C-alpha cells in the first residue's frame, strides 16, 4: 500500500532544505517576511518555497527583493514533488559534505 503524501510532508522537507541552506525561514509565509511595525511584506531572498498552481506543486527559490522565483523542480503531484525534493535535499547534503573534505 502506498503512503499518501500531504502538504505537511512537503513542508517538513522544505524546512530541512531551508535549514541546511542557512536560510532564515522561521515565521515566513511563502517566502515573505512581515514587518510588524508597518505591516508591509518583503521577500525573503534565498528562501526555498512551495509554489502551488494549476493543481500541482513545485519547489522554487526566492531570488530577488521583488519576490522573483526560480524553479528548482518541475510542477507535479505532491508525491512527484516529494521525491524530487528528497533528491534535491540529498544532493544538497552530499555537496556540503564534499565541500568539508
């Protein structure tokens, strides 16, 4: 029997990716940080985010102060994106370990 992938499963991997990337992502929503003084939002450049549209989801990264994004994975089902995110995470971790040597 196959395990159903939920939004929470994707968010857990997203948290791991942002954590090892050293991205300040606590308290952000879709890569945006709210200024508590005036209520405005600013893009959290470098943060990895989940982009939901057209019935699918993909992993993206915020690349500019205006909120521009680059796609890390293609858009797919939650299950497809889950496994693509795991591959990205494992590759990221392997690259960091190789850099330590």
